[in-house]
């Protein structure tokens, strides 16, 4: 049976193995971790996809299945994590602002196979987003992982909906080697300012927004228009 994900290259496979080691360390410290999250490109995905990067998984992420594996079965665990990413996406629309935004991006990219879902933090917590030591312990590896994901997937655009959390912001800026002066800030739309929207052109185009939850339609529409332009997608894309 064909896997629903594109087999990662050696660099990314090594990164996923490092996340398993870090998860074991954090769990051993008694931190409230859930099973690790890995990004995965679709096996049917087009060249130049959109990489959508959130904060972290919310709540359980297949922890019981994850714990059913022996720690010696790294390849099997990685396959399980990659399959979970793509099968979750292929299961259809989810009832949340993040997933509504995901599928609207997918409409621009000609289908869900054209959007890769990732997160800044690959190890979440049972309630809320990771913070404190659980997040800072991920920082160095999270930076290298974002760099490896961009190198592997070669996205036409990377969209960050990670908001302004200071640790996650440092991870994004460091991974892209993109200080503030390289980013363009949102302009005014009619009489309304769209807050906290940044973008960057160049070899690695990027769009950085707040999380879409409870955001007005005009604001989210602006993000989508900017994403389309940065990714070089035609206005007639559906």
C-alpha cells in the first residue's frame, strides 16, 4: 500500500529521529508532553507547495498509538507520525479557524496536497500551547527543523500563523535569518488597519500573521490575498 506522504530525505529523517530523543528526555523530566508532531508532504503534492506553520498541536496527538511502539522502533514511529499528519488532513474539513484557513489556502494551491502542515513546536502539551522549559528546550532543534523543512519542501511560500509569542518569534527569525528590517509590515485597508501582518520576498517568501481564531473576515481575506501574491499564484486559482 502506498504511503500517503512523500518519503523524507536523509536530513529530515535525521531531524525526526532527534525529536524522538528530545521527547524521551522531556517526558523523563515529567513535563506534560503529548506525542510528537512531524510535518509531511503529500505523496501527490505539486512542486512549490505552501508550507503552513502553526504553533503546536492542541491536546492529544495520538499518544496511545505512539506509546505502543518500542523506543528502538524509530523508523516505525516516524512512519506513524508522518501518516498521522497526512491522514488527518485528508479526513476533511475541521471545525476550527485554523483549518478553515488551511483549506482556503488549499483552494489557492489547487487542493490540500498543495499545502504542507507544520508547527513551530513539534512537541505539544496536553492543555494549551507549550511554554516555559517545554518550549525553550525545543528552540535549537526547532530552528534547525524549520530550515530543514524549507530545504526539503522548497515551498513557494511559508505562512506562519504563530502570532507574537517571543520564543516562537525568535525561532522563526533565526530559522529564516531574517531580522525585522527584512520584513514589510501590513498597510491600511480602507479605514481599518490590519494589525501584525508581516511578509518577506526573496528566495524564501514568507507571510507571518496572528492565529486566525476570532479574526474578522476582512483581516483573513487580506492574508489570503497577500499569500496568493507572494506565492505567485494566479487570481483565478480555485
